[in-house]
């Protein structure tokens, strides 16, 4: 698949910290309950840390108590790409940035959260950058 933002691996490594690279470019997962946005209530827009694409808003963020920021919907339907993920002996749906292909986390459905979509986009904090509202 081709993306609007494509860079050689060496450039991604130079632009991202080792921890960011491990999650964003190697589909890693940051430790639960340690990310900077897990519990934040700051209003704003969450963008891809790798390319700056706007992905989620604080209006769709909710407390799932799972250890990572949770959203019930992306900012725009084409902001993220959903990929079948069969790693670790499970069948999951990976969430990637649609602009650069970076790994963000996974989306789960039917867990019973009281959200409009009954979906939980479980996203690594390290994959995001929050631009706080100015109001």
C-alpha cells in the first residue's frame, strides 16, 4: 500500500525516538498505564506523532480503564486504516495512520462500553501528539 507520506527507514529512525520508532514503525505496544495521554482530560485534537495527520478528538475520548487512551471514533472516516492482525495467536484489527501507515493500536467492538459506536480504538499514547484547544 502506498501512503501520502513515505520515508526511507533511516529517515524514520532519525526523526523518531527509539521508543516511538518501536511502536509507530514496528507495531509495538507501549506499557499499559504509562502513556502521557491515558488519563488526560485536555480538550483538543490528537495527531499522528510520525506525520502530523489529525486522527482523533477529545470529544470521542472516553475512560475505558484499559491502560491506553481510548476513543470511540476517529476524527474523519478516512483518517485511519484498519488492517486484519493475526499476530500473537489472536484475531484483532490493527489501526494505522492512513497518511503514513504508522501503527497506532487496535480497535475492538462489542465490549459493552456506553459509547455511540460500541467501539474502542485502543491507541498508544506514544503514537499521538495532542494539540490542546486554545479556549
